[in-house]
C-alpha cells in the first residue's frame, strides 16, 4: 500500500488537514501509521540499544534461551518506555494535546512531535556518524543540529546505538569469558579434558551474576547510558 511510506504520509499531512480527508484516506493513513510504528520503535527510540545489551547478557551467561526471547523483548519494550518517558511527554504536551484541542493544525503537530524526537536522537548520536552520512550523501555542512534531516539522522542514530550497545556488550562479556578461561585451565590441570567447561562455568557465572545483583546493575547502566 502506498501509505506505508512515511514520507508520503507526511506530504499529505503538510498539504491538507487530516479533517478534510475522506474516511477511506483516513483509514489508509491510520493503517500505514500502524505499520510504521514498529519501525519507529526499533530505529528512533532506545529499544535497539536495550534489546542488544540484554541479548549480550543472556549469551554471556551461557543460559541458552533463559530468559526467553519474549521476556527479553518485553523488558526491552517497557524499559524503552521508561527511558523515553520525557520525550513522549514532550510530544504529548507540544503536539498531541494541542492538536486534539484543535489549537494547531496536523502539519504543526507533526512538526512539534518530530522536533521532540529529533532532540532525543541528536543527544544520543555521535558527531562522526552524522558526518559520515553527510559525506556519503554529498551534503553541505549543517548550520545547527536542528537542521539535520531525518533521513540523515535516523541511520546515524542507528549506527551510534549499535556501536554503544556493542561496547556495553563487550564490557559485560569480558568477566564471563575470564570465568570460562579459568575453568578450562582448572579442568585441564585436573586431567578432565573430556568434560565440557560450560558444565562447570555456567553455574559459576550464575552465582557471580546473582551475588553482584546483575540485573540491577545492567538496568541501572542502561538507564544511565541515555543521560
């Protein structure tokens, strides 16, 4: 469907008001917007960093599918809502409520909502990632952060989130790799080379994770990383 394209939806909003559209067009825009929400959740919020770091935790613990994928995604979703709460509140205050009170047009509501989301994304995006996209697109220098186009900011934001999440994942992985190494050396010294080290190292990893209150530390680190 053509209305799955967010740029087309924005163009329609900018050229006419939502109230003036026919019911069929309103339904098409609504369905297209729902299809776009999942992409926005992954690419324009804190979800990517959170879900990757939590996945690293599960892999580092060598617990296979524990916690289950549904739990990881659910925790990532609600933690994203917690981290993004100030941004969502700004969007509601500056765009949604004035639009529902018919104080601003739909185009102005989209502009105000995008500005709040763009502010969050800029604060989490590295300058070199933005410069990379500007260079690849052969675009001139930007005059201010607010002038960055969304088609440049979104991929730059995703690259920055991937880099940050992998750095955090490495820091999480390192102590558990050391445990695997120590267990392997001990088993070799005892002549138990046929026993898989993971059989011994997994309980040791879980014990360490519990003793240091690992989930508390991980959630705290993730939340503060967006500060």
